[in-house]
C-alpha cells in the first residue's frame, strides 16, 4: 500500500489528527499513530511528537520527570 499523504491503519487519509479531533495523532514514516492517553489534547496545536508518555507537549494530569502520569 502506498498513500499520497498518510495512512491510518492501512487506509489512506489526507492528514493525521495533529491539531483537532477526539484522538490526537503524530506521524512517523507516513503513518498516523495515536498520542499516549496521558497527553493533554491541545486545540489548534500539536499534542505529541511520539507514542510514549515522555513525548507529550503537555500532560493531561501530572508529570513525573519526563513522563506524563
């Protein structure tokens, strides 16, 4: 499968949910992946840049060192 823009679970999509939507995402290798559940959803801005609890822009609850908990 080769998509023009991004792929989400094997389906081609024009963009990932970077800054809007119920579930926020980041992109890696042209694939959309969900942010960690402990990342706070930020309207109009990037919520995370990876899948781990240490890649959140802001934490939904608390931060313990580099990780959101």
